[in-house]
């Protein structure tokens, strides 16, 4: 399992420190796995699999289950998730909006659209 974890770290250019901070799994746990002192528990495997967008099966074996089962519902969802994963500003926006009330989320969306229009020169500085 740890060799597959290391491959994922390398593939996505992240450190165990970053995975630790973003999943809540202590770095000492990763060290214990690496040194064969302990084996991962299911809840921690799930957190790591979710972090990298792979299945627990893949994390354990390096292979997906038969039948082509994938983590995401479709390729578009996988692409969006990857973009959020790779872009810290998008990740921050996603984190902020997760717990918003629908009215606040609509206001944030409208604000983002207004900024996009302004950037493209479709409106002047007054918003008209």
C-alpha cells in the first residue's frame, strides 16, 4: 500500500506533510506504515483515497475493480475535481461555499460573474 501512496504523492507533487494537514492523518502514521510498524485502518485509507480521487481498492492493490468502476460519476466530474485539487484558490473557494446558505451562494456566484464580466471589459468600474 505504501508504495502506491508514494506513487500518488509523486504523481500529484504533494508531500506527506500536505496530505497530513489536509486529511487530519498524523505524519507519524505515514511513517509507521512506511516502516511496517502498523497497517492502515479503513477510515484512514478512505481519507487518502478520497484525497487523491482513487478507490480504496486502487490504493491497496494499484488496480481498479473489474467492470471499470471509477471513483467519479463521469469524466467531467473527474476533470472538475482535478482542477479544484490542483488550484489552491479554487480549493479555497470550494471550501468556503460548501456550508453556505443558498441565497449566499447565489450572491457569491453573481459576484464572480460580475468580476468575470469586468475582467473581460463588458462593464465599467461602476458596474454599469
